[in-house]
């Protein structure tokens, strides 16, 4: 609570300064495309850059966009990392979904989460909204999801109740730990209370032992939405659909369109109560189908004259795109025709 109050006081005063625990980005003054992400700031810590190091002690107390000197007396800009820079520059154990792609995937679910209503005793009037993600990975999609759910947990610090929670599972413990670190270190863990991380071999395996979470909702269908980023999707659709609320979205991300076709076949053959809404392609690029350009002033080594570079950036933060399919849960008594 002390950290949150300190951040609030700084925000009210309009003076945003870095403190221990912050993760900051260091950007070269000469080459704006050269940047480094720090570990959480701590006493005696250092950021290793291409020319020397920068002490954490020199950064603590600075405002964002301040200049800082390296051990070799070169100037750098220290700033708060954007979500894009934070995901792409942080250490990883799995390939992340690019932040713009992750936001596009979440936007297709069309989630709108409001503040919860409390009883006179400080409890929730309605059961908490519960969402599901399979394939934690680097945690970039997790971060995009919880940023939408966060308003529902506005009373968590004061009343200890959560209006929404994301269950994120992964079968790989290293990936799960990296995803947890991604959320914990982003903006001092502002979203860490919005997500529960679980180790599970599959969605059906987690659902078979999720009695505590099922008990929070009087109906069997306790999930208000789900996101899948798995190599094999077909086996997850049936078990997961049983616990989705009516009209809840189920969004799947796949590198190949044939995986979407396999899912459609499984839904038809197994009479799964899901209806296909749409399939979209995430175009290759830096995310969201965008093209990153290298635009900057430079000095030509041969002539010493100043020139301008203006060209598409190649090999930097580029991703291969993919396909996203959106499904909605049908009523239990729906009759599907071939």
C-alpha cells in the first residue's frame, strides 16, 4: 500500500520521478533506435549498455525524459518504457505476441468491464467475472487482457474483493514464471492482482481441478471469456465450451489457417455449442500490420556531411503475423444443423 500511495502523491503533484522497483528504458541520444531495458531499479544496480554502464542510483529520483551519463560520459535519455518497448526488450523464454497484435486479439473479444457493485458489508453483489487464457508464454497477451479487466478490481486494495480475474495456464513452468515476471515488473506490478497463474497440461486438466473457482459462481458456466494460444486447439474446444457463459467469446490465435479449419471441423463433428463469428489475419509487420521505418539524421562517415535516413526498418521487431478466429457460446439447448 505504501508504494501505491507514494505513486498517487507523485501523480497529484505532477512530479513523476523514478524510484526503486521501477523498470526504465535507456535510449541513446545519438541513435534513438538503440535502447536498453533495465532490471527493477535497486541500490547499487547497473544497466549495461554498448558504451559502459549506467548506475541505478543515478536514475532514482529523476523525472522521465531526463538525461543521464554513462560510465564513459556519454549522454542517454532515461524514460518510462512503453508497453511495446517493455515486451520486445525484456528477457524471454518464449516468443512473445507483439503488443499491437495482442491488443488486436483482445479487441476482437469486445470486452467491456465496469466497476463492480458492493454490498453494504463491502462484498460483491455479483460473482466475479472470470476469464481464461491457455498458453501464458512471455505474458504479452496476458498483459493485454488484464489491462481490460483492471477497472473491475478497483476495490481490491481497500476491500479485498476482485470483480474480475484472469486464469492463465501453461504446461511449461519456465514460461509461466516468465509470464508472471512480465506482469509483476510492468509499472510496479499494477496488474499482478488481476491474474492467477497456473501450471496445467491442458485446459481440460485445469478445469478438472478448478473446483474453488467454479464455486465462486452459482452456475456451472463460470467463464466470461477465453483466449487460446496453443499448438493443438481441437482437444480444448469441447471441454472449455462447457464452462463458458452464454454468448461469451472464445478467441484462438494460430500461426496457420489450417489450424482454424481443424477447429471448425472439430466443432461440427463433436456438436460443440460454439458459433463461428469471424476469422481475421494479423498481417506480417511490426504488429497490427504496421511497417516500422528508420527515420533519423546521421553523419556520412566518408564525407563527414550530415544526411537523413528514411527507409523501412528490416529485421527489427518484425513478426510473422497469424490468424485469429472468434467464437461465441451458444445456449445449451441450441440445435446445430449440418
